[in-house]
C-alpha cells in the first residue's frame, strides 16, 4: 500500500469518526431539547401503572388433591371430563351448601394429569382457603362414587388430600410499575425523535452550511422590539465661534 492509499484510508477513517461524532451530538441535542417531555410522559405512565397496581383485589387461594385413576387411555379423557360435569358438581354444591351455580363452581376447578401419567391433580381456587380445600376433597370423593356407579370404574384411589394454604396465589408485585416506566420512557423518546423529524425549521449554523453548501462568516444577533423602539437622544447644542453646533 503506497502513501496515497494510506492517506486516503486515514482520511476516510477521520470522516467516519467525524460523522459519528456529529450524529451523537445531534441525537443528544434532540433528547436534551425535549427532556421535559420525556420526563413528563415517563412519570405519567409510571403513576398510572402505580394506580393500576394499587387497586383493591380479592386474595385467592389454591388447594389441590391428588388421585390415581386406573383406566385405559381411551377412557382416561372421559374420566377426567366427568369430574367437572353437573352430575358431580351439583352433589358438591348440595353437600357443602355452596351459594353458587354449577357454572361458577366449574370455573373454580381444574383437572390435570401429571406428566401424562395416571396421577390426576384436582385444583380449586377460592377466596376462602379452607373452603378451597373442602371443595377439592368433596369433588374427588363424590367423583369416585359417581364414576363407580356410572362407568363401573371403582379403581380410583386418593393419594393426597387437599389442605388449606394460607398464602394467596395472586400476590401483588412491582412488575407493573417497571413495565409502565419502561413503556413511558420508550414512547416518550420515540415521540421526541418523531417530532424532531417533522420539524423543518433551521436552528443551527451547521444546518445552514449543510443546506446551502456555504461557510458562515458571522451572524446577526436577535433584536428586541424595545431596542429599536427607543427614542433617539436629544442632541446637545454647543456654541462655537458664534454658531450653534449639535453634538
């Protein structure tokens, strides 16, 4: 590589560094100009997230009971679905004296298999932890009776009975606050650059030089109305050699 190529390489590197420096300064200037808007939008979103997070919410508790169902793979699906049917739920409501409909009780009960095995978990969610465990245990017991009478399957064994869990499952966290803060910051910065891209006004000498391709030699300071609206001062009269001369 000869000297000319080296000079061209150094020149190109210098131009890239200069452009990079200019871009960083321009971005910083845009953000700094509307820093107040970024702060207001971010604070507003954070406050709204805090208000949403502080809303009153009824604590919910979960209780689970485990049982094993000895059945063929073809019948397993039917056995699991039957637990949430009215034939079982109506007897649960009657046994526990619940003041709710079959549809409401069905929405509180969930039936899942453990890793595709014969072990089935019956989970119940309720605002009362004791009642949640009572519903889970009563549902499993009544289900065993109905399955034996209807499907002739008495091979259902309870592995673990449900117990009251005093810890609610819907504990509040500060995740909503963090999401509100980040969302407000991202939206405000994006809005800042959007408004800047829509602004066609010329604000700096560099923009004038880039637009016209000329070098600025100077600038005229802003003149306020009171600067040129002042009355001119009265001239003093001086008598010299018998003639009046204004000074």
